[in-house]
C-alpha cells in the first residue's frame, strides 16, 4: 500500500477519477477491472449534483419517438451552436443507457403495460424524460450506481477528499493535487495512470443556485489553471423555477410540473408566459427564466401554481418538491409556490472532443465539467445526465485503450499534512453575490467589467487558497467570455446587445491566460 504523507508525491497505477456523480461512477464501473481511485468530497451520494437531479434522463423510448427527433430538439434548444454530430451520437446512445441503468436496478417509473412513464419538459416536442418516483431520478440512479461501485473491488473511493490542482509536464497531465474536503489540510500530489475529470459544474459560483454547496466551478478552474482550453464559458443555464424560500441552495421545482400542466402566475394572478411565447410555460428554459427574472425584478412575485393539475397528488407524485415546500412553510396543495431563476447548469466547461479528451494530454472529461458541444447556448432539459452517462463510457474506453493491458495496483492510502488554507467564506459569499448581480440572467458590458474587477480583488485577498483560486478562475472565464460575446444567445443575454448575431453563431474557446488579459483591462473599474 502506498502511503502519501507530508509533501512527498505518491505514484499509483490507478486511474484517478475526480468527482463522484453519475459520470464518475459510471466510468469507474466501465473501467473495471482496471484499478481506479475515485475522489469524492463527501460520502458517496452526498453532495453530487447528479443526486439532486429531479427531472430524469431524456431518451427516445416511446414508440412514436426517434433519436433523430431528440437530436433535432437538442439543436433547436441550443440556439444555433450545438455540434450536430455530438447531438446525434449522444441521442442515439440514450436508449441503451436507459436499458443498462434498468439492468443495474434503477426503478424507473413504469405504466400498467410495463412501458417507461415519460415526462414532458420544456422544448421537447414530446414526452421523453424517463423518471423515477416523479422527481427522484438523480437520487435513485445514484443509489443503483453506488451499490454497484461498492461491490466492485477494482474501485477505491477516497471519501472526504477533494482535488485542488493538476500537475502538468510537457503538456501532459501527470497527477492530481488532493486535499481534505472536510477540514483545512495541506496538499498531496498523486500521480496516476490517467486522469478523468467528472466533478460537476459551476452553479454554486452564484448566490442563487440549485447546485449542491460544494459545486463552485473548482474542477473547470483547476483544468483552466493547468492550461486546458475552456469552451462556451459564458453559457450558464438559469432554471426558472427554483423555490424562492430563502434556502441556500434553492430547492428545485422540477420542470416536469409544468409538463403536467402547472402554470406560472404573478401576484396579480396573471399567467404572464402567455404573452411571452407560444409555448407559454413550456418555452425554452432561457426564455422562461428571463420572464421569471423580469417578474421578480418588477416586484410581481412569480409563482408556480400546481393546484388545479395536481391538487393533493403532488405529495405522492413529486415528493422532493413537496418536502422542500413544507420546509419553507408553503403548502403546495393549497398555495402557489413562489419561484425565482437560479443558476442551474453550466453549458461551458473544459473543451472536450468527441473522444472525451481535453486539450491537454492524459486528461479526459465527462459530465458538467466538460463542454462537448451537445448543449450549445442552452441545454435541453434532462440532457445533462444523459451526456454524463454517454461520455463516461467514451472516456472509460478511451482511457482503457490508451493504457493497454490491465495492471493491478494496490489501494492508495492518503495522509494529509495538517497545515492548509481554507477559503474565506466571506470572500466566497462576495464572489457569489457579484456573479448573481452582474454575470447572471441579464448582463451588460458595464456590469461584466465591474464583476471582473471584483473577481480580481477577491482573488488577491484570498491568500494561498487553491480552492478559491479555482473558483475565481472559472468566474473570470465566465465573465470574460460573456464580455466578449456581444450578442444574446440562449442562456447568455446582454441588454446592450439584445439580439442574436448570425455572425457570432459559433462556440467560444478561451484559455485562462486570455481571460486574465481581459480581466486586467477591467481592474481599474471598481469604485
Ligand atoms: C428539472 O427537473 O426541471 C431539471 C431537469 C434538468 O435540469 O435537466
């Protein structure tokens, strides 16, 4: 057994997987019997975004549906920048992924004939989302994967550990810096056979978010700091119906509720989406999010009314939503649910090719930390878990191919030095407020420049915390890419450039060096 202690690097033949959500666990299982080390900040299942997903997995399972129709909806929602080849590849694999998860024991909802119960979500032309117990898909898929991982001897899970940096030699990723997630600690460098990043997105960089507390852009940030190309950083998806109960993170009221017929009303009782889009509550997510944001800003208190369509059934059909409402003293059977737009999903991330590789050698990426071209400027609902599953397998196969024959490797024992810098919670709170206020649902050049100056100051005040630097790196990339994109498209809306510009209908690519150059031009902006 290798023992990592003090500053001495440890070398292992294991593949290091950073993250412990659906993509990470699926890849670990796919790689078996190759030895892997899964880095999980919490006990497995706690704190991964995947486990919080309510909607489910989009897949053409109905007799009247096709993968091509699913791909077309993905491209339409993505507002002109989806890579069609990636959309077709991912949607074509969806059915097989669902059948496999079923085999693994995921208890998808079934009808009386044994068919999958399918929910309709925004911008899908038909009901296409495979779900579990109404709003429990993420949790239940994770339970099935965790049970399989626990029974797979080749998978070592390091719980309570997080990654905070990558070692790069000659353009090749050779190791991962690890530290304790549950207490301040020093760092240990672990060099492995290959590195897969599967550690989630950036939602928690915002003050109002549906993401678990630890998901704050750290994985994208560490890859960017190591020199990886980042794509589509400006495209952040805001979910229209987070429950506005003051809880942080904000609990989600799944879009499936609107698929069932729940309507959006304001304090005056107006169903305001009717005037905004022909599909009303089922318009693409960015359009609904902006309408909700406008109602909130105008003080008209937007609410989701499930009473007429669900009545008392909401408790049995959407237990997570009901529990969140009751925690906040809202009874959804008798009252409409107050809602707000909240940062939910980052379409941008580490630029990832269709073989799962990043721009640095030895580095693969899957799930929300990646940007594969599937989502374009606006992710189609419930395509997130699907992408994670499909690319987890692609990455696992690519890694296996690159390593050749299976070699055994003993478990790694991790011991961390006790000294270390934890990020200052006040600085994180300030960063999150800045992102929500100036890099949020609605943006303009002055606000973005102000945000970049503020991010630079927060970073300078943050001392030696690698964790905070990873967050500020991602925040810088989001704000800089948003400043550069002088148009509105999908999740990126600029009040100073409110229309899409066909000449800019392409994905963006930016290194951290370029983003920092843009930031340095704004650093005199703060009062
Ligand atoms: C939801 O259930 O509304 C969220 C689903 C998703 O983000 O894909």
